[in-house]
C-alpha cells in the first residue's frame, strides 16, 4: 500500500506532540525535537530531507501551524483529531511548495523523485507508468511508457526513474515545471484519497468532500504583504488571513517551505497570486521606500510587476496604522485603498474586502 510511506512520516512527526500530550493550539519547537531524536540522527540525509518537507506539508494541510518565530509549531484542531484517531482526512502533497522549480533539471528531478519516485521512501510514491504519463503529457508526441523504456534500453540509457525523470524535464520548458507539479499533486490526491475532491489549484487549502462543490475551482489566491511589528498588529494580520480563508487561498510568509529560499518563495507567491493585500503602516512605508528587509524585497517585486505589466489593480492597499500619507509607500501613490484602522468597523470592512476580491479584473 503506497500510503504506508506517507503515514510513516506523518506519524513520526506527530509522535513528538503525543509525547508532550499536546492539546489544540499547544506545540513545541518541532525541528529542535526532531534533530535531537536519535532515530532521526541515524537516518539518511534524504530521509531527514523528507521529514523537513513533510513538516511543511502538514502546515499547508492545517494539521500544525508555525508560530511567529517560524520554529515553534502549534497543533491545530485537525492535527489533534488526527492524533486521536481521525485518520479519514486527506494529506495532500502540494508539491509546488516542497519542490523548488528554480533549480536546474538535475536537482529538480532529484527533489521530485525524492517525494514521489522512490518506492521505499517517498511519502507520495506513485508507480512509474503513472508518473511517466503525467510528466510526458507536457511533451508533444510523447511515446507510451513501454515504448519509452524500450527505446532507452536500446540506446543503453538508464531506465531508473530518477534518470528518465531528469531526461523528460530537460525537454520541458522550466516555466511549465510548476504545472507539472500541480498535475502530479492532483493525480496523487486522486490516487491516495479517491473519495475526496481535489482541486486543480495546489496552492492552498482547497480540498473538500466530493459532495461539497461550492469551493471547487473558484478560489482565488491572495497574498498578504505586511511588516512584522508588535504582537497586537501581527495577531490582527493573522485574524484577517483566517477570516479570508473560507473564501480564498491565503498565502503569507509564514508558509515558506523549510529549506526553500525565502526570496524565491516571496517572488513565486506574489507573481502567482490573483490579488496582493498590502497591510500599510508607517514602518511598512519606511521599509518599502528604503527597499529594506522583507518588505523592501517584496516592494521590488511589486514595483517590477507594475512597471512591466501595468497591473496596479492587483495590489490592494489596506491602511492599519497612521494616516494614508504616513503609511502609503511611494510605488502605491494614487491607488485607492481601504481604511481598516477602526476595529469597530472591522466586519463591515471585511465584507467589503471580500466582495472586492471576488471581482475578476
């Protein structure tokens, strides 16, 4: 049964929460605990790599959630229920988040194979013909899997899956590699959890029971750009994200995969998102205008998109602190924004924001 690898990693990660008898919203410094574990220390580098990636998979599937310092992971209600016997929910791969498409074909192929191609260790292993068919679908006039393997044998080429995965990816333009990952994610979802509907968009929490069709393919991806400030402000941003999640796929910097370059994650998330919310404060403006820290890097990406695509409407200013003049960065000059400084008007402004985000433009 292919799922045995998946649950081996999932149950291993959750074992640390069980040892601590964690309840909902309680947690631990997960990586520190894993790194101190003797079993993990003796495991191969590749197995340790998979455990790191599976930690993030559990995050985007809402079983655990990172705290503000990104190292402390809390148990969610979903994770707590899993530990106590609720094993009937899907754990979807979201390969786009754990396989870096910015690498060259050899490294990309290795990372992909590690997650889906190694029958003994891959958490989302699928058989070679199915794996081949998904990847080869991006090639014109692709041969059948038996013909492809036969031809490689005749040419004295390796028929090991890692070798031919790299060979196929070299023939596919790198701009389509994310689509390869999405198609594989969808295929794996249907293979592992056939009773669950799996969305075409593997960029957020988009899975629902097959009879629940209201969230099928209509969820936009929303990225939230903000400056980390005091706890009250950071918690307000988290609450906003939480309130938007029933309607959209919400992405924040806290979901950067372990081991992935933060700058690459930011660039991909901003470019792939349908809308970007910018939570404005005087400190945000300062860092954006000075191109300083994370906000400064995000500002570079946004400015480049506005310059090259003229797509200013994609970016929605939301003022949380200070006056509009004090909070608006230079690159947003003239853009109409939403005033969310008054907590008493939060629900009214949230409803307006949701309606605005639903408009396709």
